C-alpha cells in the first residue's frame, strides 16, 4: 500500500514526444516532466522520449508513437506532447496553436489514452522561458505539472 502511495507511477509507461523548435526551452520542459515522473515513481526505462520537427507535427506524431508501442506490446499509459509556439508577425502562430490544440484534445478520445497538453503558446520568448523555469524567481517549470498530470490521468478511475 505504501509503495502505491509513495510511488504511484511505478507500473506506468509514459511517452514524451517533443518538438525541436525553441530547443533550449523544450529541453527544460522535458527535463521538468521527466523529473516529476521519476519523483512519482515512474521507472527511468519506462519514460520513452521521442521527437518531431515542430509543434504542428505533435498530433500525428503522438498517434504514430502510441501505435508503435502498442504494436511492440509495450503500450504507453499516457503521452505528453511538448511544444513551444512563439508568436511571430504573421498568422502562422494562430493557425498552428488552434489546429494543434484541437487535434491533441481529440486524440484523448480517439486513442482512449490521456494526452496531456504540453504546448506553450506564448507571445514572447521571455514568457516561454519563464514557464520553462528558465528565469530564476519568475515562474516554475510547467513540464513538472505535465508529468504529474500524466501520472494522475493514467491512474484515474483504474
Ligand atoms: N513550430 C514550433 O514548434 N514552434 C514555433 O514557434 C514554430 N514557428 O514559429 O513557426 C513552429 N513552426 C514549425 C511547425 O510547427 C511545423 O514544424 C512546420 O510548419 C512543418 O510542418
């Protein structure tokens, strides 16, 4: 009983799929998510990290990722797609934010699996850095919240 309470994630396999845009920010978000998963008892070998080019590729990449591990008989219990979108001077940002967010939400139901929303949609690079815990004293690393959400949702109502 004690180990379930102290290590709730000990039997879980969690996927992290990250975009490669804004690498410094992404790296810290991935680090935050991993460290919270480990704190919650997920074994290091059961945290599987893969990447896609950009945030726009996260929804389809998540589907491929989940299906790959299902085929291998090593199913994932939750996925954390991680991306950082920063507004530029065109409508590019709005279209990618909108389509990616909607499609990631739909994937929860299509895959019947928790798909966490690990995408920062920021107006400036500074906002994104703060939310990745890269500006001391400003904000915490949101990747940690996403790790906790993945474990909670993987175990919800089980
Ligand atoms: N992808 C991101 O993850 N973040 C961004 O800020 C970004 N910007 O600014 O354009 C971005 N663009 C790439 C996009 O996600 C796709 O990878 C690309 O359009 C190819 O499909």
